[in-house]
C-alpha cells in the first residue's frame, strides 16, 4: 500500500470475527413477562416510559377516532 492509498475495511470478514449476540432474560424479567397480559407487557418489551406510552396511545387513538381532545380540555 502506498502512502496516499486509504486502507479498506473488509466488513464481511470483520462481522464473521464478532461473537454471536445472545440475550437471556433475568429470572425476574422472565416471570414478569410470563405473568403480564399483552397490554401490560408490550410497553415493557418496547421499554417505553410513561410519557412515551401516553403519546403512543394518543397517536393510535387519533388514527382510529380521527380526533382526540387534549386532557386539559376535558371536564372534571
């Protein structure tokens, strides 16, 4: 290689050298998923915080219903 040539990266060779990725749930996390219903476990699987969960539900409601009032506009 000459000084003005840039080295190239063999991506396929590099990826083959990487160890396989494995994920194992902790026993507590597995039990939580086993005992939770889908509506309860979906936010956990997506790792949504409370605000992100609200925004996602609001977006689904707007798509389904066409319009959703702001919480501040509701009576009560």
